[in-house]
């Protein structure tokens, strides 16, 4: 820092108690040099102030660093992947796969036992297109499980969903049109059922009182 006055002088104070780590606590003879440099100076300069300065530290000196080995090539780091998790035996996977498919098997058995009632389904392009599109979605789920990733599956699913939505909407509209004649019967029956429940609840309440 500069001192006061016209002929300013600069001084530097070094506290050896707090800066001992910079010297690695190594006592002995040191050489004092002043090096001056700046971004505006083309060439800096070094000025030897004193040849020998004796410094002593109370702590034990740190070991000298081998600068040659410090900047030399280090051993290659080989990444070790985590070992695969232990999987259950194959029989366990097969048992749970069979339990997953068991409801579908029960459904097919019940359909065969009770008999298929396909008389109410409208025959036409909408029915065929809906079932083909629906089957394509299930096939896409299988390919996602075996081969595709999530982003590929989403792209294909977006394409398959368009005909599935159109054919499904057309099929449901056809079924709703066939049942529109029976809607008022169902509505009246529902109203009568609610009214009967209200009357029974009212009579039961009066009987308790």
C-alpha cells in the first residue's frame, strides 16, 4: 500500500503466522525478489532485494511436492459399471405371468360357456375398423415390450389412435341410435325406482317415530 507524502513509497506486510502454509512451514534461508508486471507493461521485471532471509516456523514442515509427478500423466480411470441385480428364478416369472393371464383365460371360458351374443353388434366398416385398430394398439404394446422405446411407441400410438377414435366414435353412435327408442323406458324406470325409495324411506321414518 502507498505511504502518505509526495514521494510515495510502497510497503508489503507478510504475517508469517497466518501465511505459514504458503511456505509449507519450512524453516531456512529464502531469497527475496520483487516482481512487477501489468497488462499495460510490455515486459515485466524482477528485482532481487535480498539474497538471504532466515525464516523459522514452529510447526513441522510439510513434505516437498514432486512437481514432476504432479503434472505428469495420471493412471487411466476405468469406469466400473454396477453389477446386474440378482433376478428371481425363471419359474417365478412364469408363475406370475400365468397369474396375469388367468383373468383373460377365465373370460374366454365364460364366453364359450355362456355363448357369444353378437346379434346386437352392427355389421359394417366401423365395427371392423374399430377392432382392427384396437388390436393394433395391443400389438404395439407387445412391440414396445420387446423392441421399441417410449418415444417410438408414442409416435406409432398417435397414428393408430386416429382411426381407433374415428371408428370407435362411429360404432358407439350407431349403437346409441339403436337404443334411443328404449331410452325413455329406462328413464321412467329410474325415476320410479327413485320415487319408490323415497316413499319407503319416508314410511320407515314415520314408523320409527
